[in-house]
C-alpha cells in the first residue's frame, strides 16, 4: 500500500446535499478498491479558477470551483481504475492524484 493525495475541483453550483454525496462517492471508490481514506477536507468552498472550465458534454462555463482534498492508502495497481471512475463523474470538473513520497526514500 502506498500513500496518495488527491485534489478534486467540484462544481460550485451544487446544493449542499449533492456536494456531500459527491464527496462520499469519491471516498467510497477508494474503499471499493481496497484502499483506506486517511483524511479528507474541503480545501476551499468557492475559489476563483485560473481559467474557465468547460465540463465534458456541457455548455456551462465554470469560473469557480469547490476544492476537495483527500489522503488515502491504496495498492498502486488500483490507481488507474480510480482515475477512470473519477473522470466519469460529471460533478468533478478536474482532479489530480499524486503519490506521496516517504521521507528518506526515493
């Protein structure tokens, strides 16, 4: 199991219940792939984006987004399926998953 960190930009126009459901779904995908969520937080409720985002298949333009940060442990072979699932979520505008290097190791 390796340590990872993921940052998600979620649509800002969702209702609170919908945002909670999206965040819960993101965490559930990790546990379904035999991972463990070690921490999560809303990094910014509404934050101006550097450039406008256009979601796939949509006509809407987003100038702001909600930033959601999650730390988790998972087998590295499960990262590719997770990325595929996160890319299919219509409420996630962008995401990035990075491996956290342990101190003293490279």
